[in-house]
């Protein structure tokens, strides 16, 4: 079976350390070792904070 062109990534909050979001990204656009940061809403802290992406297995 061929490997897909997309991979699943989990978004982990920098401030609370809790994973809230799971997204998928294209491997071509996300270079190995590159750290992507997004500003998203943290439900526990009830404010927007920085989330770091980490690869997950699905």
C-alpha cells in the first residue's frame, strides 16, 4: 500500500501543555525537523496562545 501525501499532526499548547487540536498537513509543505507554531484558542485558559505541532500516529 502506498504512503499518503498527508500526515496527522497534533497541536499542543505551550502554556497549558494540553493537546486540543488534531490537523493534517502535506508532507511536501512541512519539512522534516521544521517546527510550526500556530496561535489558537486554548479552552482551558480561555485565551489565544501558541500551539506547537507534533506528529501523531493514526
